C-alpha cells in the first residue's frame, strides 16, 4: 500500500513535470497546428464565399510549417540528382500543387476532432519526430511529424499517418516511375495529374 | 429464417474457462490496475518513441558499415562549412552535394530503404485493384453514403464499437500467441467491462480515461510476423484488398476466431459482415479518396502504404515486447 502511494506520487510528479520538458519541435508543431485550427474555426470565414481566403491563409501556414525542398528531395531520394535545376524547381512546384489539391479539402472538412500532442523524440541532434493523435469517429489516428532544423527553424519534412510515411510512399512511386521513364516524362505525368485534379 | 449460433466446440469452452480465470485475477484488482495501466500506457508511448530513436541509430550504424563511401565524402563536403561534424549526418538543404548522405540519413529512419515487397503477379494484382476500386466507388461508397444520412454518427460509432468488441477473440488469441501477457490481460479486462457495463460492447468504456484499457493492436498476420514468418509477395484479393500470403493465412485464422462467422445460415453471417463493412466505411468516407487522389500511381501508393503499415505494426509490437529490459533507462533520456 505504502509502495503504491509512493509510486503514485512519483508518477504524478513525473507527469506534471513533463510539459516543462516539452522541446522546441513539439512546440513548433503545436503552434502551427493550432494556427491552422484557428483559421478553420474562424466564424468570419465560415461562408463558402470565403473559402478562397481560407485556402490562402492555410497556404501561408503550410509554407511556415513545411520545408518544401526537403520534402521534394527526400521523396525523390537518389533520383533528385537526375533532374537538372530547372526540372527540380518545376518538380517542387508540381509536387506542392498535388499535395495542396488533395489535402486542402481534407483539412477544410475538419470537424472539431480532438488533437493531442503527445511527445517528441530526437532522431538526431537536428532531426526530431513529434507524435500527435487525432480522435476521429472511425478511431484514433496517430499522426507523426518529422522535423529538421534548418537555419534555426524546425521545419516539417515528412508526415507519418497511421504508420505510413508520406515521403516513403512517394519515394516508392517515383522510384517505380523513374526506373522505366526519364525525368521529363515524370514531370509530364505530374503536370497531367495537376490538371485532372482541377 | 432462424438465426442461431452453432454449438461451440470444446476449444471454445477451454477458451472461456481461461478467460474466466484470467479475469478472476484482473477484475478484483481493477482499482489497482488503473494506475498500473496508466503507467504502462505512458511508458509504452515513450517506448515507441525511444525505440524509434534506437532503430534509427542502430540502422545508422548499419548504413555506415555497409556503405563506406557516402560517409567520408559527406564529411569532406561539410568540413569546409560552419556546420559541425554532427551535422554531416543530417543533411541540411545547403549541402546540395551531400546527396548520398541524404539518402543514408533518410533511409535510416525507414529501416534501410523502407520496407518493400516483391510483386511477381503485378498484372493480376492491378486487375484486382481496378475491381476493388470500382467496387468502392460504384457500390460501397453510395451505400455507405446513404447509410450515413439515415443514422447519426453516435449510432454508427456504437455499432463499430459493438463489432470491435465482438472481435475480441482475434486480439485475445493473437496477444496470447505473441506471449504478450499484459496485452492479453488488458484485452480480457476490456472485453468484460465493455460487454457487461458497455451494453454488449456498444459503448467503449474501457478506453475511456480512468479505466484506460485501450484496444490492443494484435492480429494473426502480425503474430506470424513476430514469429519470423516472412511476408512473401504482394497479392490483391477481390473484395478483401491488399494482402500477402502471411496475412492471408492470418485472415483465414481470424475467420474462425470471429463469432460472426459461426452465424447460421451462411448468408446471415455474410450479411452481418457486409453490414459491418458498410458501417465502417460510413465512418471513413474520404480516406481512400485522399490516398488515391494524392497518388501519382495509386496502385503503387496503396501497395507501399500496405507494406509500411503492416511492417510498422509488427515492429512496434516487437519493440513493446522485447525492449522492456532497457526501456526504463532510455525513458529518462
């Protein structure tokens, strides 16, 4: 019994102290996600006519939160070198378009699900993973953000949803395409994809 | 038509006796186990993170051993910069020349080149993928959307909880076969709490704060994986979707562990299972659309998502089960 009391005191001390130790990567994700939620909940932007303003605000937040170059490079992995500078720039642009076209709608359909920011772990001194969960009706979905320290800022370079890494998923696809096709052809496929999304 | 349950077999009785004995121990201890469960929940979360870290660093070693070339080249690339030698392991966007290093650092988080699967019957799989895709958009989605409009979300979540509770034997037996005894006890406690006080499982009381007996992530395919059985090749079944020989065997086993399978006549069982799928789908309309909407090649995207998902499921369990000895030391870090 005594042991239990000591244990529970110890446990509560540890639990109460935990937030104080929350590091910068976790805070960064928290602040950014909360900013997104603020935009989504903003009553002034509720009407469908304001949808474009909402999207523009979200786009700004996306640029603050994500490192596009890191995201593109890692998705192409070894193949990044096969593209010349012009192609690389176009790739980053098209990749962004595809992600935005797909996920903007998903994010806008947010319905006040509870998000919890659990913890972070340092992968290396300049890379961290932040663990969050979103409570959806179909069940809890773990979403992890992988961040990298670039010029003093923590930026997201990969999102892991329900154990599936976005970057890894794209890398497999790009690898598959580039094992048979040229970079030019890949860009053409991406251009087509963007067009069909609109 | 008469709905009836077939007479349970001997194995079922043995299982029930085991369950009775197991809960006999765990239920009276409930107030005490709450704090224990809290403790284990918090440590297991920490565990995942820590072991993720561990996996990264251990494979980092592996990478540097296997590929001696990128390491020295990257170091020489960055020594001229202000960045410290540690930064050479983690490429920043400035180190455009350190491409190989980027690969190495990136891959070590995904355990090598990330989990892959061979696909020798790709043409067949692609055809099956097309079939399932059409099945979703032409049949399942319209039905689920209609169903969505008839029943409020609360009801659909309760129905989902009911079926989840009913699938208890799958998680119970899997946890047991994985020698995950804490998981087995948690599942058993859950089953009884939800079945009795949660009105036959419609309310998931056990997952709520204060009780904190979360659903265990355990299935047979995962069990085989933990035993060391390889995943084999990729196979897409019509209706069932992405699988592998290992997971197919798992699904067959789970068929026998799922009480709904024993409903008679056979079409009652099929009907109930179909209803379950519709109910489940109604809660996640849009997920599949987003996945294939974002994909350049949806077939490859789903294959990769399947492999990553299954791989991580096994890895996380492995870390939970086999890292308990060192976990305490690492949580402090």
